[in-house]
């Protein structure tokens, strides 16, 4: 008889995504969290710096070569009796769709901000996604060991740029060359940088005499003035607002210097939510429901180059997963046996026999799954909310250099399309057309096709910048109205799409064909029940 989900099972689990603008230190923070959790023995670096020690989450060859994260990674480990799943996401805007999909699977998010640069463009975009989904956001202001902006200015910018009230949990003592540590307002303790010393301040806090002669007079005066302002004018700590994503706890530290990370992790595990209710299309799903339910939020091919396999990343939402169980794929009604399942640590795996709501597991995929699929062990046909799809703005025609390797080419294109790494279209001549949000997606596609599928390719830029989906019943009308500045193609799910050269071309076409309804990619995500 299957186990029942208990409160204890859920209270142990935390699943969160780490988001930021590129180079804010997101992957470095992930490394330090893994290090403190005992998941790795030593932390790597994002760029490797001439060594062979790369960040654990940057496991793809192109990530090691370029020194950037181009795909999200899932890492699960245990720490202080908690089972923690970290989602390290690409910071670059070109891979935003992957990041947005990850944010649909987490219960909270950690936003990393560079202390010298403040809130940057990509951070704002990712914050909006978290805000729409009411995901609790925790802010880690990084790189305090380098000269940065005034911390009070950073707090003000956080609230002005994001419209997100914040509450200070840890506060920096100096920065750059004068950085001496952090003050924990909730615990009333000071942690000294590079001295492994903790000072319990007592009733008078920073205004007592315990820090005199311990930190510089200049930093002590500044700290007292800043804390007086924060205590007097700052927001009060309110756990109910934090849990609704309406108040962000703020922490300061340096991920590279591995300072302030432990304090952040301890508070985060206390404040962050355990797995809760998930929204489906027709109702909400409680984690305590008896029937197992979950959804696929990512598919990754060739994580193990020796086997050229495919893994579907499954977020468990209710019930208990048991290896070997039979489930139903809601989209097709097909029954599948989940006999191969793994816990994930970037590209490493460990067989898992049981898993619970809040866990992320990898299930082997022979081509059955799509991103956004719901699977359930019950009889109810249910769909979790559709995952976001972004309309592409850049297009390329692509073909194999060696026609004798056409099968390798087709397999690679199909699998990368299923991953959601890039959008793939075909026209009436069966040409392969790629759609992307940014140029880096094409570069990654080319690299992976050549290195993982042994298919050298040629790419030709196309003069289109807008994609609009249409209903199948309008295909013949569109064909009659096409001109040299637009073309009809079909996406990976065989849905008709019209590509337009620019906004003027689209507006003109739509005005002349008012009876044709055009949809953005985000709208057509609801195709799952068709």
C-alpha cells in the first residue's frame, strides 16, 4: 500500500531557484551552498581560470568553454535535516525562457545582486515573473569584498526598481578593502570576516561596547548610524508578507569569499516555504492528496555523453512517487511505467525509489514527454498551468553540411526542440527554420549539434522578426494573403505560424485580414488539452 504524505515529509523540503543578472555571482553562490551542504568537497569557479575545476552546475562543455551558464541545473542535497533542491538558472537574457520555466517549479527564489551594480535589467524581468506567481523572494547582495554602492542606496534601489519592500536580516560592516563582517539583526550577532569569530552583542546591540576595539572606529560609527536608520525607517519583519512574496528579506555577503553564505542559508531554511498547494487549470492540488501528480518542466538530452540519453525533470506536486509505478500522461492518455528514476546533482544521478512533494527527480524519456506535461497515477485527467513560451525574434534557416548525416541532423534538431532549447519550424519545402530570443541560442544550438550529434551545419539568417500563431482553420486564408514579407511555417507541435519581417508588415497584414485571429506564443501555451 502506498505511503501517505505527512507534514514531517513536507516540512523537511525546500525547493528554490537562484536568479540574477549575468555575472552577479549566482553560480558562485550555488557552489558555496553545495559546499556547506556537503554535496561537493571543493567549490569550482564559473570560468575555471585555467584550472580544470569548474562550477558543479556548469556541466555542459560549452559552459566550461564560454564561462557562462546556458542551461538550468538541478541539485539536491541534505543540510540540517532539510532536503534542499537548488535550481541554478542561466542569467543571460537569451536563455530567459529556460529560467522562466524553472521558476514555475520552485516554491521560492533567491535573487542575487552585485553590490557594485545594483538592480540590473535581467533581474527586473525575472523578479516580475516571481511576483506574478507570488513566489517568496530572498535577496542576497553579493561581492561586499569589493567596493560597491552604499547599502542604504542599494535598499532604496531595490524598492524603487522592483516595487518590492525589503527587510534587513544581515547588514554589512564596511565594504571593499574596509569590509569587516556582517551584523545579524535577528540574532543580534556580529560575524567577523576572515577571523572566524562570532560576537554576541547583548541587550544594547551595536550600540553597546562589545564592538569597540574589535572593528575600526570609522566602520563602527557608520554601522551604528545605518542601523539606527534601518531600525527607525525600515520595514518590520513580517513572516506573513514574506511568505506571500510581498516582503523580501535582505542579506549581505561575498559568495566568492564564502562569507555571509552560512548565515543566509540558516535563515533561509527557517523562513522559506515548504511545498504547498499548486495551481492546476481547473483547481488547486494539495500535496497531501493521495494520488501521485507532477509535471515536466525541463527535458535535457545527452547529460551522459556515453549513453546519449534523455531525462525529463519532474516536479512532484502530490502523493508519493514509487519507482516502477504506472502513471498516465494527461496530454495523450497514454500509460507509462516509471522504472528508471534518479535524484539529480547537475549531470550526476543516483537511483531513487521513492520521492515526495517538493522533490525533483529525473525520469528517463524515450520521446514520450514534452515540456509542460502533467503525469498522474490517478484517474482524474488534470493539467497543471501551462509553462511560458516566448515568441522568437531572430530566425535562421539551417541544414546539414553532409547530407549523408541527415539522420543525425534530424535527430539533433528534434531533441533540442523537445528540450525547449530553441524553437524549430518547417515550411512547405520542409526547410528547417530556427527561432530564438537571442543570438547565443543559435551558437549553443550549433555547438551542441556538432559535438553531441556529430552533425556539422550551415546557418543562414532570415529577414523575419515577428512570429504569430493562427488557428488551423485560417491556414488557407493566410496562404492566399501571403506576400514577400511574410511566410507560413509550422512549429514543433505542427501548429501554423506566420513569420513577419517587422511590426509594420504584421500590422498591415492584420488590418487587411481582420477575420484572422493572431496569437502570441504565451497564449497558445494552453494547447495542452488538444
